[in-house]
């Protein structure tokens, strides 16, 4: 079978300097912002469900089911944001809701990745400006 090869923009990022934890996604995909906003709204909805299910008649078992459902959903939403299976690599087996200094683990991850995305987008915009200026300078 023949293969068509081109740079699709995907880049690899190591998580916490661990060479065994590498995620791959396209940080310059402008749709990532839309997916991020959609996913965060969806996650907030599920977090509200968790908050409203604190003490039920079924007790701990029901709460565990709810947490499991929310954990799975958050992982799906993280993969949706990056259009790539990154949640398992980035979070490992920990619950996305695990608190680290008062902030859920999934939020810490997303807050850490945003600067990398911004950096890559700025670099691409700069490269694009050079290419565009080459053509616009010919018009002048």
C-alpha cells in the first residue's frame, strides 16, 4: 500500500519530564479552543451532578458509582479536547477529581497545557506572517 506523508501539525509533549508519559496532539488546531470550551461546560454539568448527589439513601455505593461515571466522562472530554487519547497518559489511573492543593487534577493538567498551546499558536502565526508578507510585498 502506498502512503501519503505530510506534516499534520501533531507534536509530542512529555508529561512531568517522564519519557514514558508522552501525549501527542495538534496544538495549533484552532478547533481545540472550541472543543476546550465545550468540554469544560460539559464537565461542569457533571460536576454539578456530583455536588447534588452528596448524601443519598444508598450512601457510599451510590456516591462511588457517581464518581466513577464523572471520572469516565471527564477522561472522555479531555480526549475530545485534544482529539487524541491523552487522558490516560496525562492522568494515569488517578481520578481526574483527585485534589492537588485544592485543585482537581484534570484542571491542573489543562492549566499546564494551555501555555504550550499558546506558544505553538504564536509561533505558527509568526511563521504565517512571514509567508503572507512575501506575497503582500510583491503587490505593493
